[in-house]
C-alpha cells in the first residue's frame, strides 16, 4: 500500500514536471496567448481547490460540533442556532456570488485578449486534410507564396495570423504551448494568432476526431529569430534542388512517370498537383506523413511501398516498384532539401 502510494505520487509529480518542460503542454507556455490561458486555468484550479478545502473543513467541524452539543436542548437554543445558521448561509451565498463573478470576469478579459488580432501579422493559410496539414504563406506577390506541409516556421516575437479551413471534414488545430484550440471547418474560415516569445520547436495535434488516422495528424511549428526565419523562407521559395547523382536523376524520372504526380507537387518538375503534401523541400522536414515516421531514406521507401502499413486509412495508394527504382526514388526524395 505504502509503495503503491509512493509510485502514484511519483508518477503524478513526473507528469506535472514534464508538463512544465514539454513542447506539447499547455502548462509550458511559450507566448502571451498560451500564458494567459495557463494563468486562467491555474486561477480556476486554485480557487476551486481552496473552496473545496474550506467546504470539507466546515463539514468536519459541523459534524464534530453537533456531537459535542448533542446534550443542549430547548426551544430558545434551537431558535438562536437557526438564526446563526441563516447568517452563515447568507454570508456563504454572498461569497459564492463574489467568487463566481470574479472567475467570470477573469474569463471575459482573457477571451477579450485572445480575440484581439494584431494588424501587422504574417498571414499563413492552413488547410486540414485527412490526415495532414497544408500550409501556404500568404503574399500579394504569387512568387512569394510558399507552400509546405505538416511543419512550418515562424519568426519569434512577430504575430502570425493563421487562416484555418478544411478540405474534407472538421479538424481542430491545437498547439498547446502557443495558443488554444481552433476548428478547421470545410467552407468556412477561422482565424487564430500565434505569437512565440521563445525560440523552439512546438508540437501540435489535430484535436477533433476526423477519421481513422486522426491521432497521427501532428504538426510542428518552429519559432526562430527573424534572420533565421528569412533564410528558411528563401530556401523554401526556391525550386527543388536538381538531381546530382545518377540515382537521383533516375529517381526523378521514376517520380514524374509514376502516379505520384497525380497528387504531389515538386516545384521545377512537371509534378504540380495539390491534393497531397508539397514535396519540393521534403527533406527539410523532420518527420514524414504528419509526424508518423522519422524522415529517413529507408522510411521513404517503406512509406511509398505501403503507406497504409503506417497509417491505415491513409489517402495515398501503395505503389509497387522494382527495388532499384524504389531505391532511386527514395534517394531523389531524400535529396530535396
Ligand atoms: Cu484531423
């Protein structure tokens, strides 16, 4: 029993501690929006805990007192006790109203803060798909509109306005270190603001059940200093790196004559379909298929051969290729930095 309790308390503390350092935790805010939400949550939990403890303390006190006073009798004593009880209940009621109004006001001010959208924000359009995130940076100049998927960068300290919609069903974006949840709804746009004040890699997740692979619909946001962000932006805007080796050249040929080009884009080749993640700079991303597999050449081969093995229900068909063509294709994709 004692050992069990120690293990439970230890596990609880470990969860709390990881909540304070994790890159996927509302209790480890990396920007003012998430910080306001975390503070509001702590305020609610703190006030509820105090109220609970006070009520339990009164309950214990009342039980103890009743037993101690059981010998007292008489109409006068009863009336005096009732009057006192009425005053105590009245005071408790008033206190309850004050606490409720305080919490409602705190909630109102946090909501008002979250609803304010800055005018100078960078605009990023995010579209939910079963089961990946399409990302496009808005710009009046079409040549500056960069496209990527599942992983995107933002400059530290500059607000980013996300314009959220969906291509199929309702998804929800949740980046707990940066802000609260916001739905992506087909035929409708929602907006949400990201503002990171600490550089870092923040993990996000689809937070609205959207189909079989809902749990494997992860998102990575990298917040970095403005100069580094600009370098990334320029690198992503460039057309795909030309194949250098024979294997890579062969891989590119395989890509453009396979079914891949029905769904994917690689800027600078004939592939320009937009129903699946843009692969122009695939190798610059850490993970494949929305956080499902580490982005390695071996995993690329396995993924092309049998995507449903890693994501049952995935909207990409398996492609059977001879081993040498598959290896060349994977080598080419792995070179697209
Ligand atoms: Cu989803």
